[in-house]
C-alpha cells in the first residue's frame, strides 16, 4: 500500500515538474486557504458591523473561530505536504536573487501567521472565561477570566490580522505583476487551471487602448 502511494506520488511530482507548476494537492490546499482567509476577514468585519452581544454576532464569532481552527489545520497540512511530498517549481532564471529572497520571506511570514493567528484568537476566547462554540461543540469555560492576558491575546490577534493583510497584499500584487507584466510563468504555477495570461493580457491591453482612444476623443 505504501509503495503504491509513493509510486503514485512520484508520478504526480513528475507530472508537475514537466508542466512547471505546483503539484495538484498543493494547488488545492493553497486555494482552500485563500477561501478560508476570505471567510475569516469577512466574519471579523461582520462581527464588528453587527455589534457585540447579539445572538447573530455570537453565531458569526463561532463561525470565525471554527474557520480559524480549519485554517490552522490546513496550514499545518500544507507544511507537512510541502516538506514530504509536494513539488516546488524553481523560480525563473530571469528573477533576481533579491526578489526570490523577498518571495520566500513573504511565504514564510504567511505560514507563520496562518499558524499563530488561530492560537491568539483561541487564547482570547479561553481567557475570556466563558463557554464558546467551536464547530458543533459547546466548549465549557476552561480558565478563570483574566483581563490582562486576554488583552495581550486580543492585541496580538489584531496586529497579526493587519500583518497578514499586508503580506497577502504584497503576495497577490507580486503574483499579478509576474503574470500580467513580466509574463514569466510565476503566477501560472499556482493557478487552478492552465490559463493563458498572454491571452488575458492582450485583451486587457486592447481594452486599455480603446478606453484611451475614447478618452482622447471626448477631451479633444
């Protein structure tokens, strides 16, 4: 059974290597993480918008915490898969070493925050000293309330959220720059489908030319 799995895994890695893309499992885990993070920020915003203490806000907060545990689990699974089975395509030779270093530092920072954020959020809940819902379970009060420690976890969680948002913006911006401007294949390595960004960029350029021509016409 193990030999069959290793053989199948080897075939997947060879297939990914020949296409210059990440292996399918890494791609699925990456985009699942993206969906979870979008859900995390959405529920955090909704919780603040609805207001604290209401029944709806408690349900939103429970959803936020549940997705946090899922995010932590998926982040850990990604690290295990990456170190044991995943295929990491090399950077293009045209990519400067400094950019490669920044990309790696950004990626490692994202992994750290994906694992730390759920822990600080859980610490906030535990030191609140009240029962809370996680998935379908009602977790009882585990510790006595501690305002000082809870405040530390809250501040760490809020700071981590800002840092995570900044790193995500840098990560997404760099990916789009490589895909639309440089067209060096970096973005395509993690896309769910083998989309042709040459085609998309050509259509985007044509659209910008049309907009520019129309703007010149109405302002001349």
